[in-house]
RNA sequence: GCGGGGGUGCCCGAGCUAGGUCGAAGGGGUCGGGCUUAGGCCCCGAUGGCGUAGGCCUGCGUGGGUUCAAAUCCCACCCCCCGCACCA
C-alpha cells in the first residue's frame, strides 16, 4: 500500500483497482443470485437501456442509485437480484441506420463525434440489429467497469425469440381481459412518407395538434349536402348565411352514399379519414354564391355568400355564418352589407343572438368587433383576438337563451321539445353537447379531423394532414375498473421521492386508450395482427418477471417454438398442469416447477428505478400492466425516480453536443471517484449538475480517507479501553444506525456524506484526541470500509483485503449488534454538541483558550423531563411555561420563560424521545459526569488549552465571572479566559 | 388550455408534509490568514446590521390573514420549469 501524494497518481491507482476488481467480480461470478428459501430477498431493476448510443452519465446515475441500494441490501444480508437487459424495440435505431445506409456524411460525423466512435466502425453497422448490438456490447463493458453488481446470466434483448414469446403471451392476456382493443385513430400524417409524424419529425419540432370538427349537413333543393365545419355546433340555431370563398375551387363528389359539396382540398382529407370519395364535378366558389340551403335544425332557408376569409384548405371550406357570436362572421357580413346592400341589413342577415354572457350586450361578436376596432374581415390579427375572447367568455360563462328556440321555423315538435329540454337555459358546454347529439339523431351530423395548428410541415417539406388509421391496437388504460385497481396498488407502494406520486396519480387519471402497435420498427409482432409490432413503451411493462427465469430457459435449451402461452401461464400464474406443460415443452416437471418457484421467490419486485422523464409513461404503464397480469400479492412495492444529470447547468442532448459518456468519464476520473461524485452531487429527486470539480473533490476526499487509513494501520497501538476508544466505538455504532436508516429511505447523498465526510471527521477528532490510535480505530475502519462498499466498491475491496478480510466486501454483512440504537450515547453526544456550540458562540465575541463551565444540578433533571414530555406531546411553549412557573419559582429559578425556552430548544435538538429514554434509564442527567468524561473531546474539538468542568452548586470552587448563576439544565454557564503563558 | 413541480441569503441549493432546535444545513464565490519559490491543492476564520459574553433588529417571490410565535399553515396575485400520447 502506497501513500498517494498527488490526485493524478491516486486516480491512476483507482483506475487500476477498478480494472483488477471488476475482472475478479466477473471471474468469481460474485453477483449471480439464486433463490435461497427462507432468506430475505430483494429484487430491484433499473430501466433497461435503449442501445442506440453508448451509455451516458444519465444512465450512470440511475444505475448507480440502484446499485448502491443493491449493495446496501447485501450488507444487510439480503439475497439481492439486480439484472439488466437491453431494449431494442422501436424506431430510433432505424433512423440512425438509414443515415448510415444513405451515407449522410454530416449525420455520421456527428454520431462519430458524440459517441466517440470511428466513422469507419459506424459505417459497418448497416442493419438495425447490428447497430443496436454494437452499442449494447459497448455499454455492457462500461457497466461492468462501472462496478454495477449485475447478474449477467439473465441479460437479454427485446428482440430475442424468448422475449417475443413472453410479450405475445402478455398481449394475449390483455386481449382476453378486454384491455386490448381495436379501433380507428387519427394521426398527423406525412403524405410523402406515408408515415405518422410526431413532434420530432416536423420542421421546428412542432407537435401537430389534431382536433375534431363537427360537420353539419345543410341541404339544397336537390338534396345535395353542404357540410359546414364548426367547433361550436350549438350556434347552428343562429345561422344567417353560409360562406364560401369565391376564389377557391369546390368539388361536388359522392361521399359514401351522399353527394357533398366541399372545397377540393377537403376531398383528399376525407379520403384519408376513411370516407369513400368520388369526385363528380369541379366548380369555382363563385358559382355557389346565392344558392339557398336549408338549415337542418331550424328549417330556415339561408343563402350562400362570398367571403375572402374562408380558407379552402381548412376543413370543408364551407362555413356557417353566426354573426351574433363569431367575430369573423360579423365582420364579413358587415363587409357584404356595405358593399352589396348599401349598408342596409336585411331582416335575414340580422344577427341572431343565442347566448347570453355577462360583460357583453345582445350581440357579443359585434361588441368585440367594435371594441377592438376591426375594420374588415381581412383584419386578421384583431379578429383572432376577438374570436378568442368571445369563444372563451361564452364557453366559460355563457348561457343558452331560452328564446333562441324561436328560430326553429320548421316547428318540428321533436326538435323543439328536445331543444326546450336540453339546450334552452343551459350553460354553453352542456348545450353544445346536446346539440351535437341532436344533429346525430336527425342524421345531419358528421365529423372530420383537422390539424388545428396548420400548417405543420414534415421534415421533407410536405404539409402534415390527418389520417385515420384503421385496425389500430390500443391498450385501454381508460378502463375505469383498471384505473381504480391501479390507484389502489399505487397507494400501497412506496414512491421515492414522495412528490413523484402525484405525477403518477395524475397520469393514471388522464390516461386513455393508447396505441400500442406500429407498422415499423424492431419488436414483437402481435400474433393475430401480422404487420403490427408492439411499440417500445408497451413491450416494457412487466419484463422484470422475465428476468427471473430467462437464464433457466436458455440453460435448459428449450426450443422457442415450444414456449407457448401455457408455459408462461404456468410459470407466472400457476395455471395448468405441470406435467402436461412440461411434456409439451420437452423439459422435466422438476425443471418447470423450479422455474415457477424461482419466479415466486423473486417476485414481487421490490424496487423499480428510472429517470423522472418516465413518470408520465413507462412507470405508470408498469403499474397498470402489473395490475392487469399478476395477482395482488405480486404487485410491485416501490418506485424510485431520479432527476436529470445536467452538464454545466444545461440538459444533455445530442444537438448541443454535451452528452457525457460514462466510459469517457470513468477513463478520466476512475469509476469509484465518478460514482462518489454522482452520489455527492444531489439527492435522488433533484437534478444533478455535473461538473469536473464535484468529481475531483470526491476523488480528493477518497484519497484523504485512503491516506488516513493507511497511516492509522501503520501507527496503531494496542490500547482499546480509553475514553477515546469507547467514544469512537459508540460513534461508529451511531453512524451505522443512521446510515442504515438513511439508505432504507433512499437518501443516497445523505448517507454518502455521512460515510465519506462525517466519519472521516470523527476519526480525525479521535486521532487528535487519542494521539495514538488504538484497536478501536482498526475496528472502526473495518466497518467503515463496508459502509463505503456500496459507493466506491473497488477501493473498498482493496482495503477489505488489506485489513485481512476474506472473499469480497460486496458479500460481507454489517454486524447485527452495530445496528442497534444506543440512546444513552446519542444523548451524551448531542448534549456535548450543544455545549460545544454554546462555547463557540461565546468564543465568537470573546477570545480565549481556557474555558470553564458550570453545570446545572442533577436534581434539576425534573425540569428537563417535564419539558421533554410537553415537547413530545406537541404542547406549546407558553403552556409549558405556565404549567412550570410555580414549581420553578419554588426551586428559586427566576426568568422561567427563558429557562424553559432554552431547555426546550436543547430537548428539540436532542430529540424528546431520546431525552426521556435517557432519564428513564439513568434517573437523572449528571452533566458534570458527562462533560468530565468527554473533557478531552470538547477540548480537542474546540482546540482549547484548558477545559475545566465544575458543578454550579459546588461552593468549594471559584465562581469565575459570576457564571455559576448562568447554569441551567442542559445549558452550563461558560467562562472564557486567556491563559497567561 | 389541462396536469405536475417550483420561486430561500452574492450564486447553487437544504429546510418547508408534523409552525418554535432557522440568520436559516451543505457547496461555490468573495475577503482575511496559514501552507507554498510561485501558482494550484489543502487548512483556519469571516461573509445582513448592531453588540467586548451566549443578545437584539431586519430577513426566505408579492400582498393580506391565522398565531404568543411563520421560510414553514390559510387566501389572493405575480413569475419560472416540465409533461400532454402512439414517441423512446
């Protein structure tokens, strides 16, 4: 063992240790976990990685948290399973391979740079599986070097035939439970690619917003339908006319069984939306002007009028004019009246008010148009604003006027009574829904989808339109029953951090049907729907179960074709007859049963780890699917989500070129230093800003620890029962207890600071105090190394062997007797902390190197006890003062409020339970005894030349500075002087 | 728009679910000192104001309120970040 003098030297040393010990881990198969009946087990998984790039520090953080927990649980004698797989499913790999195949120099360059891979190597990755395989293997090597305590026998990829069989089984189960349904679904679609587009496929990364518009079919005298498009079907009662754009081309076509007039652009869209469309004739918009159409609800005849604002590219290119409530219509109509009728409004064109809304007059659209000073229908900006306001106010506060029913001239009693009952006097949202239903009822309703934020362009330049996909498969997360069960399951789960729970709950609430299959990408085909591949977020929900048996399937050499539904049914659900199933697969009953047993040994999953970005999708699906497939006793128990890793305050991304690869960082800093840096950086819930300094200072701290340990082992003497030694032993036990508690609560950072900072400080205090390190120091170190092993496994292994440990520290356990809380010591320790703090605050104002303290009497412990009882019960300070004042006065204590307050503060710091327990055990607090015993500690920690303790009541001692009277329970009087020499 | 999370001292960031132990942990920066040929690293001290004894005043987005007592509870407002689906 060498003494390390420079940090560079030390990092080289750490790197070599990592190399050495990770190889040994592999050779000795240290982390292979097999069921051991009767022992406690812990099964945890982190989200498997998507190998379209090398593993980066973001993965590194998630995996580290899982690994620390895994190793920690082993220290507590759990049989721990921590496996890892690789997620090939999906399309991103396809995109990268396309770039390679098309020899796109820029893309390849950029991949080469960010991934730190030779261009020539990349060019060889010419199919998706090879591409994924390459990064898979690369990342796996890095994970091993990183020290992840993974059982690699269970590794798999999601395109392995066994996995596909498993996914097919899962989806068959979902289908059987009616949770997998088939339907149509509108998507943003690029006509050129013939592919759905989402945000990252569009120019400027715009998400195409698909909205559904109501079509209301107006009719002409020949029975031809004019489907007008609207978002506000309830305003059909106030239509004065229909708008067409006279400049646009309109098509008369056969749509399904009817003849429709729409803009010619609309015919293409209707075709995409599952309508059969046959164009019969094309006409200019102008020829439609002045036609008379019948309003299917009111029976009124309205005319077609020209308007330039009508966009033929949007919806059907036909718009119903509701001048009372639509600013555009009002403005256009005003233009028309002025130009063609000399400004005189005919009775037919008069706005028909339908909705009453506070803050507006009879005709809201007119109010808004006039208020904003709209000049004409081409005043687009102002009209947009006016429309927004009127729509919003009417939607939120508007009431449908009962007298509006009078616009129904047909006197159709069915329509009238319906309107009276469901529309008149109702708030707008309700009226809207009712009118929509009425339209459907009387057969004049239809709908179409439109890109609401058009134009959205695909990266190829073509405009995105809506296409309705047929035979799309959905997982029905909208099922109420399923939602309720999932909520219930979540209630019983631990979520770390707790704030993330609300995110999951909210996701459960709004989740509806989710398309779960695509026509492109790697993955598993739905057995009954050739061509449809299960999409990546849907084939990764219950795979944790797969880990429990995959290695056995492989070892037994089971033919994949034989892995039918019955196999998974038996292993995971215990369904079917073991002998029959075994026979079908061609394995022994014993092997089959032992797989079932292994699954039951590891399940339920104890902890699931991922980044917080997966809350709204993966993690929620994970809970849902477990609930759907597995019985209640096998539902997962814990979710741990961690924040991002930021680089210099910015999120990592390929485009910024600031992706930090795990492999590179380890080469620079060594695995142990990187792990410790990440652990120090932030508690799990926060984002961690990675900078060189954090990692370097972690390395320095490690070096300091290493050198200190080395020094002690050289200097150690045989002493073991001095006060210093006893103090050190007890301090160690306190650390162990708190460490266990912290890690049980996944407070990775807090525990790391304890082990690598506080424990070193305490050891240094001991060294200063004791001068010669004794046996206790070696014992301290022996346990300390164990506590380090979850964070910095490699140096811990090395130290473990140096100390004469056998095997691996990774397989060692913390002595049970150390994990016991020593309340008495805890009390004394915290009491001393308080005294030291007090003295420090005096030393802030007065300088000196000699301190005398006067301790309060043991007889006054009853005050502490009564205050502690009150604190424990949550009783107010004033209440306590009131209760105690008489007794305090009797005891000759003035200023009871001040005394009680100071005791209360001390008690709160120490902890009322600790105080009470201490009193109960010892019968009273002898502060003089405690301080005398730890005199050396106080002097050492404060760097004092002299530290003396007196009893305040001892009349034989000098009353320096009159401080005797300042002694209160838990708060000694303090006197500071400067020594003369 | 809907939903989730936030706004703390020069900066970053704990603490806020159980109100007093909070002038507010821990970093960083800055200033002073030590170490060093020098720099770096490291160590010590200081870092709202006042005070020669453990104290007082002012303070945790803004404005109110509850309370003996609020960064912590309640109300209103302002601002920031992140999701919103077939995409991993």
